[in-house]
């Protein structure tokens, strides 16, 4: 009895054929340039065939996100890592700033945030490689829910939960601290250290 492939099966077969063709062409291009034989780097579609993984609003999900990023960095998956990092800035940064940051802090925040996001594509891969080299592969998450948890939250107009990520050597407490993240528009977004939102220290009166 003949088996008639379904539409889904045919689609999978076509995808498999296209993948094999792309791999073959990529390998020939590499070799034609006089480079030693080496398998081509897998594409984003090959590693994430159904799109990048999504992460819900939960500290454990932020932990999972950074485990995924460390894994990509460890395997030197440059393109997928870049594409994952590209999702970390706020999708609607100006609107988010107007809604959640007090007017008196907005300009300073925006200047800091613009600089942070401009260097994120190069800074974060270096940071991840450093954590791997130092064997700081244990990831823990700290949540800050109110101003008594962290003073930068005084600069927010509405309640937002901020997160920080800590990388440590398994079994140790001291490590590398990366702050701050917020969940917005369906994903975790990196805000930077938020130095611009720290309360200003009161001026000291100098007595003669």
C-alpha cells in the first residue's frame, strides 16, 4: 500500500533538501577560497527552526535565557547569539521611557540607555566569554520590586520589577553582577546599570 505524504511531511522534506543544498554550497564556497575544510556554521534557522525561544515573565525564565546565551557563546554560535542579543533592547524605548521614568530623570536615562544599547552587541559576547573562561557558569537571579529593594526604583512612575543576573563559579558566592533587566513587550530587556536613576547624594555643607 502506497503511503501518500501529507502537506506537513512534504514541507519538512523540502526544508531538509534546502538545508542540505545550502550546507553544500556554503562548504564549496569556503573551500574555493583556499581555506581548510571545515563545516559551515549552523544558521539561525537550523538552531532555532521555529524561531528564537520565548521567555515568560518569571525569574527562572531569565535564568534560562542566560543559560541559552552562555551555551551559544560556548559553542561559538556567532549568528544566533547576535540575533538573541538583538532582542534585548526595548522594542519601543521612547514610549516605555515616557511611561515609566519620571520626567526629571528621562533625559539622563535616555542618554545612558542609548550608550548601553549601542555597545551591547559587542560588549555582551565578550562578557559571556569572560564568564566561561572564568568558569562562572552558575546563574542566579535577584528581583527588585520596590524602592526599599533598590533606590533606582524611586525614579519609576509605576511599579516595575527589575532583575539582576549574577554569574558565579559553582559552589562559590562571589561573582560577576549584571544589572538591570525588565520584562517588557513580551521579553526580557536590558536597561543597563541605571546609574542615571540613582538618587543624588545630598550636598555636604562645608564649615570654616
